[in-house]
């Protein structure tokens, strides 16, 4: 395999990171060792046309920084998302999470009402009893790469090696799926680490490989080492992940229209980003510490569908659920029954 290549056509820059299994996240939350979120209040009172009594929605998102990304993050940075929501009497209170299981743990604890996260932690949490419904599938084809130390040039050479992955994430699902295909699932030592921990450990030579996304290339390239990309999920699209938006049963019971309201502003955000594509990619480049050209190629706006659910996305989601069930990481349930039927 060649050293770290430039991002090719169709690759997707990802800032979404799922991590430890739901049980681990609940332990962290219960122990109160440290706050998993950074709250960003967007308070303000406005009686919207769509609601006689304004209300606040606690919204969770995943990122390595406290900035919400994607088209809705861009609209938020312009003050538009807030304006559109307030027309229906809704104010957002944003909370940043390092990984999906911490977000779902916060949902169980009652501090998050609505959130966007990776499909794998979302599916695992739902199968374990998360009291929430599936609002939409806002992003498809999340890419994962396996990056290895210079002596390793193929997946088969990972036998007996140590690979760091964020347990319960779409990256974890990709790694497991690939290892199962290659008959290596019991021959590779997988360790659960957040990317903030695994990247420096990998650079120091303590890990043989890590699961990565194009967002990490700038940091890895600065080391001057010739790391090898030994696997890319776009070669096996059935193993790629997606995002899901979920809303707690509590917020849906109190405000049944919140799913429709959110999907309306989500679509407006996509349309606004598309109408201002050059500015959007420049903004996204700043968030990802990369270039606008890279953003446009790695995370095209076409990856954000406007329908709440698409046949391709649901098929991909069902494949992920089936795999998680086969690995005994989730129990089967109906995706159709999980969906919120909103206009």
C-alpha cells in the first residue's frame, strides 16, 4: 500500500466519532468522573407562529470540538437555524459529546431530548432499551480507513497486532465487518480508545494500527512518517456507516411536532448550504482544519439527503443492525417501528 494518499473522489471527511459501548458510557455518567458535554446556551424568548408556548429542546451532537458541523451547523453559525426554529417557538440548548454512547446515556438521564449520532451506537442503544425514536437519517456513507505503521501493508498482516478503535462506533462496525470477512476476527487484538487517545499513541509507535477518517490526515502527515492506508470502507460500501437523529419519547410526548419541525429546518439548512456551496465548504474547511477543495470532495453536500428516510439509507442501516445482532452487540428490532412518522 502507498503512504497516506490525498483524499480521492467519493471519500467522506468525518468528524463523527462513536465510542465505548452504551454500558460503559452509563458507568461514566453514573460515576460523574467528568462532564461529557459542553453546553452552549442559545436562549431567547420568541412566541413562534407554530407554537403558543415556546419551549427549549436540549440538542446533542458529536464532534471533536464544541462546534456543530454539517449543513445545520453552518446554518446555526449564521443564526439561521435559531431563527427558523423560533418561528415555531423552539429554542435549542446545544450539548457537545465526544461519542455516541455518552450522548445516548445523556438521553437516558434526561439531559438531552434530541440528537444526531452514528448509526452503530444509536442501534446498540435502541436495542438495549433507549426510550427514543428514529427521526431521520441525515447523512449517509460514513467512511472509515485503517491506517497502519510502515511495516504493515495489508489487513492480513494485522494478525497478532494491536488495533485501536472506538468501541461501539461505526468505525468499530467497519473493522469487525472487515475482519470477519477475512477470517481475522479472533486474531487481531482490538483495544477500545477514543481518537484523542489513540492518535498520539499510534504516532508514538505504541499501536500497530488505528481506525481513521480523512479528518486525521493533517495531524498524521505532520509527523513526517509514511503510514500505510491498508483498507478503505468505500471499497466495501456495505460496511460504511450513516448518521441517525433520535428524539426521546419524553420530548415527543410533550411536543409531538418536534420531529416535523426539526426535519423542516434540517432541509432548509441543506438547501441554504447548497445555495451557498462555496462559502459552506470554506466554513467546513475551517472546522475540519483542511481545505475547501478537500471538503468538497471528501464531504459533498450530496451526502445529506433531504428525505427523512431513503431506501438506500434504510438498507444500509438494516445491514448494520443485522451485523450487530450477529456479533451479539445488539438485539433485533423493527426499524420501521422505530421511525417517527413525520411530514
